[in-house]
C-alpha cells in the first residue's frame, strides 16, 4: 500500500524514497526523522535531535522530545507535546494541549487543541478540530494486531500500534474518534462526534469466521 495516492507531498519529501506501507514507516519514525535532521538546510536550528526552522515558532511550555523536525512557518503552542519521532512540514499549526506521538504531518495541516494523534501520517491541508482523537492501540481487544480494509481487501499489518493514514484535505470534526487502522482518502469528511472504525467490516467478520472454522477443523 503506497502513500502517494493519499499524500501528494510524500514523494518529494525527505522520506519520499521510502516505499514501505504506512504502518511500517510509523514503526521506524524515530530512525527516519533522525536521519532527515542530518540532511536539513541551513535554515534550521538544531539542538541534539530537535530541529526547528528559524521561521517557525515554538512557544514556551511546549515539550519537544526528539527526534523532532518543525518546518518553516509552523507553530507549536504552549503545552503541546511532540514525541516518538515527529515531522512537521511547513505551515503546520499545533495548538495547546495537543499530543503528537510518532506523526508525519504535511503542509498546512492543523490540530486545533486537546487532540491526540498517534502513529499516523497526516496529509496536507488537513484540519483536525478540537478534541478529536486518532487512536493507535486496540486496548479493547485481546488480539491487538491492527487490521484494516482498503478497497474491500483485509490487510493484516503485523503491528499492534498504528493510528491512521489521512489523505490531503481531510476535515475531522470536533470530538471525533478515528479508531486504529483508519485509512481516509483525499478530501474525506468526518462529522463532529463521528466515529471511524474500519475494523468492524464484513471482511473482518468473514476473516474471523474463517479463522474459527479452520481452528475447529484442526481440533
């Protein structure tokens, strides 16, 4: 599963040579962001494994736990937390009390305030309203592997942490929740208080039924 059909800037970014599926890339986010820091231009101030462009603003009280890149003209508010490998492209806005854990976010995207986004790749011009959450872990299931359905095909990721692949121009309303393993196409709309849970689909139920039948036949 390639990222380019969802996020047009991926191919031209520091990570464009990476062709692994998104859940594999988020697993490697600290390594990838740290590697990208070494190739940044002179417009960045680098302290350890945190790189902030000189045109960006990081307010006092924000906590950046590297590796982190904050791109040109981006803004990180007081009391935001960035950790686990975070890349902010140009013109991104991260509001107060927002936590980004292992996130690639592309140009012009915004997380207003009181958001959690975990283990995700967020396209350009995405607007995430206040209180919306992108969950990254299936705490409610004994089997925590992230499975998702794309074009009716069930994909087993082999990982237990992955949030979402969010296409360019997506708008996510206030207090909405994206359950782990969400894939949103370009221009998607999620209503306020909406829930996107793509695991509970016919394909998933069929897979569980077939798995139970196989176990029963072997027993």
